[in-house]
């Protein structure tokens, strides 16, 4: 069964449909990644309204844009998942098909969190086309 699912996902990537894979061990909230035109796009389900997300740095390795990002917001208050989005365009002339995001989540005074692999994706995000 795992081989069948893996082959299906590989086939989707090869024919250009977007795919998103959560990384084992990531527990910081839902993350979607993919492309929009020539940009990498990351959507994060922040725990509360008012959160922001920024790209700290990025690079292209083969056909994959690798991003290090920070999401920041309040640690207190009622939980109300809110989608926030950030995008990144690589150096001029460099293209990519896939995106890998390493995300750190900073809430309140917590400034020592490490970047954790959160998600990978290839092609456009669901419902979008390049």
C-alpha cells in the first residue's frame, strides 16, 4: 500500500500537479507550500489572529527552493486558527519546481526556537495554477 501511494504521489509531481507533504516530527500547526508563478508560497495556520510570517533567508538547490522562515505572534488569548501567507522569489533567472520550508514559531518572549523542517511541496498550491 505504501508503494502504491508513493507511486501515485510521484506521478502527480511528474505531471505537474501540486503536492504538499508534512514533515514527520513537525507539530507547529498546518503548513502548505508550493509555487505561484516564479515564487515560493508558504501558508501557515497560525494559532491566533495578528500573527505574521517572514522569510529569513532562502536558496535554490537544484529544482528546490529551501526557505528558513519565522512566524511570530502572541502566546496568550483564545485559539482561532488564522491563515497567514508569505512568498519568496529566488535570484533572477533561477527557477524551481519544489519548495521546502524550515519554520520557527516565536510566541511572546520565546526567542530561542530553532528552525524545524515543516513541509515540502511541488507545483502550485491546491486550487491555483502557475
